[in-house]
C-alpha cells in the first residue's frame, strides 16, 4: 500500500533535482550530465542571452535548475514537443506564420521512425538525451563519400539511426563540408553548408531562406544528401559540426564546433 501511494506521488512544477535525489539516484545522475541540466547556464546560451534578454527565451532555457525534474514530471508537465518545435513569429508575440524556429517534431512526423512508431525517447533516453553536443554519437552516425571526376567533386553525406533531418534543432547548428588541396585540409577549395537558415523579412518577421540539410529518411533510419562542387586538385575532405553562429564562434573557441570526419578524395 505504501508503495502504491508513493508511485502516485505528485511532483511540484518547480521541483529541483535535489528534491528527488534520495529516491531516484540513477535518474538524477543521468540528468546531471545532460544538456538539459545546463540549458540556461551553458556558455553558448549565455552568449546569445546576453544580447537578447528576451524573457521568452527563459520558457525553455529555464534559469536555476535548467530543464529539470519538475519541468517534465510536474503538474504542468512539458513534453519534448512543447520545446523542440515552435512558430518563431508567434513565439515572439506576433501572429502564427508557419515559419518554425525549430522543426524537429514536424521532421520526425515525416520520418520512417515515426511511421514505425519510434518516438523521441526511444532514441534519446529522457534523462540524458544526446544530440549535437555528443561528439561520439555524432561521429558514429555521420559519414561522407567524396569522389572526384576531373575538376568536379561529388560528395554524399549520410547519417544513420536518425528520426528527423540532420542537423536538426537550433538553426545555428550547421554541418560544413570542405574539400581541400592538402591532406590536413588547411587549404579549402570549396565548401557547402548543411543548414536550415532563417532570414528576417522587411516587415521584421521571419521566413525560411534555405534548407540544405539531410532530410528525414522517408523509410527506415538512414538518409543521405549529395552535393556537386567545383574543386580542381582536391585531395581531402573535412566535415565540421558548428554548434553556434559564426559571430560567437571566436569567443567560444573550441566549444563552438568540432571535426566529425575527414578522409581522402577518391579518384576512380
Ligand atoms: C521518498 C522517496 C521519493 C522521493 C523523494 C521521490 N520519489 Fe518518485 N517515486 C518513489 C517511489 C517509491 C516510486 C515508485 C517506484 C518507482 O517507480 O521507482 C516513485 C515513482 C516515481 C515516478 C514514476 C511513476 C510515476 O508517478 O509516473 C516518477 C516519474 C517519479 N517518481 C518522479 C519523482 C520526482 C520528479 C521526484 C522529485 C520531485 C521524486 N519522484 C521524489 C519515491 C520517491
Ligand atoms: C525532459 C523531460 C524529463 C526530465 C527533465 C526528467 N524526466 Fe524523468 N522521465 C521522463 C520520461 C519521458 C519518462 C518516461 C520514460 C519511459 O516511459 O520509458 C521518465 C521517467 C521517470 C521515472 C520512472 C522510472 C524511469 O526511469 O523510467 C522516474 C523515477 C523519473 N523519470 C525521475 C526523474 C527525476 C528525478 C528527474 C530529475 C533529475 C527527471 N525524471 C527528469 C522525462 C523527464
Ligand atoms: C522545457 C523545454 C524542454 C523540454 C520539455 C525538453 N527539452 Fe530537450 N532541450 C531543451 C533545451 C533548451 C535544449 C538545449 C540545451 C543546451 O543549451 O544545450 C535541449 C536539448 C536537447 C537535446 C540536445 C542535446 C545535445 O547533446 O545537444 C536533445 C537530444 C533533447 N533536448 C531531447 C529532448 C527530449 C527527448 C525531450 C522529451 C523527453 C526533451 N528534450 C524535452 C528544452 C527542452
Ligand atoms: C530513430 C532515432 C531518433 C528519433 C526517433 C529521434 N531522434 Fe533526435 N537524433 C537522433 C540522432 C542519431 C541524432 C544525431 C546526434 C546524436 O546521435 O547524438 C539526433 C539529434 C537530435 C538533436 C540534436 C540536434 C543538434 O544538432 O543539436 C535533437 C535536439 C533531437 N535529436 C531531438 C529529437 C526529438 C525532439 C525527437 C522526437 C520528436 C527526436 N529527436 C527523435 C536520433 C533520433
Ligand atoms: C520553445 C523553446 C525554446 C525557446 C523559447 C528558446 N529556445 Fe533556444 N533552444 C531550444 C532547444 C530545444 C534547443 C536545442 C536544440 C538543439 O539541440 O539543436 C535550443 C538551443 C539553443 C542554443 C544552442 C545552445 C547550445 O548549448 O548549443 C542557443 C544559443 C539558444 N537556444 C538561444 C536561444 C535564445 C537566445 C532564445 C530567446 C531569443 C531561445 N533560445 C529561446 C528551445 C528554445
């Protein structure tokens, strides 16, 4: 009976991890290492928050304890979809426009994963969901095949085990392919960016400028996108994941991005 009562215990919306630690140590330990725990305090957010100061930001980048126990288990439960997709103009106080600031949930709906009944938490354990900050997982999931034919380079970038576009989430996430004249890729000849870029319109609202990402796989969990680049003399390629916008990259140094993969350009 005691156990039954406890299993139905209610959680206040402002419950912090320290309120739960004595009885749910594994969940608290996993969460403490997650990006949700640092959704407000991390330097990448703090750099952009410092100039924006829009209180709206704090509805997801929750100050104090981050996206915490009470956020997902409290009486006003928030689900993954409540934060991982939003209409940008509407969120900023205007009318709904269909221009999504983040579109992970819609991408997921269009994916083979959704068709197979595979949801967010099947791929992202809820107490430690990994994403762009998990270099090991990104490196394991992403690859490229780069082949030269004369002055032209054909590149196919692929991702495995995915349930939405890649990269997804924040529009600052960009996967950049460089093809280079040297093996260590210090002399780039051509570049392509896989990104979902939003632009400000004349009336101050927002619209989608371009989406060059790997689209969600319509079937299964694997997707790819091909690009043709003009790069005479290319010998190597490099894929870099950028986590923040170029404006803040210098201040953030090595935290701003990382090399996902490199390889030689094949010449059949
Ligand atoms: C005094 C011990 C105790 C504390 C403190 C406690 N819980 Fe629990 N909780 C339990 C027990 C016992 C169960 C039932 C067995 C199980 O699922 O582990 C449970 C079950 C749960 C469940 C699964 C069942 C359900 O209701 O959906 C969740 C979620 C949960 N607790 C969240 C929390 C959160 C969040 C906190 C902190 C605000 C918290 N608990 C604090 C003892 C506790
Ligand atoms: C981002 C949302 C989210 C946050 C933050 C979160 N949880 Fe959960 N939690 C979930 C979901 C979703 C489930 C259900 C998992 C399932 O069905 O497999 C769950 C399940 C649980 C359970 C049931 C046992 C289990 O592991 O499945 C406990 C206990 C629990 N959470 C405690 C906590 C505690 C304590 C915290 C704070 C450190 C916390 N949760 C933070 C989303 C969250
Ligand atoms: C209250 C809003 C909120 C809820 C609810 C929420 N998230 Fe998040 N999530 C965030 C924010 C904010 C970040 C960015 C954290 C940071 O600054 O890196 C994030 C980051 C992530 C990441 C990226 C981690 C990385 O390595 O970069 C994943 C994956 C993720 N969330 C999955 C989930 C899943 C799965 C759920 C549901 C179980 C969920 N989130 C619920 C707000 C939320
Ligand atoms: C079939 C598995 C799968 C499903 C389903 C899935 N994801 Fe992902 N997700 C991935 C993989 C793989 C990555 C790439 C990075 C990684 O593995 O850490 C990723 C990355 C992310 C990122 C990080 C984006 C970035 O670049 O920072 C977020 C946020 C995210 N997912 C949220 C979600 C949400 C929300 C859902 C549900 C609507 C969801 N995912 C469903 C597999 C999945
Ligand atoms: C509706 C929820 C929501 C709101 C409101 C929101 N964000 Fe986010 N933000 C997220 C999610 C979810 C992620 C993680 C996506 C991913 O992993 O790509 C994120 C990621 C970020 C990141 C990257 C953080 C990192 O550590 O890599 C920055 C910077 C950021 N947001 C800034 C802002 C600013 C500034 C505002 C206010 C103008 C804001 N966000 C409002 C949900 C939100």
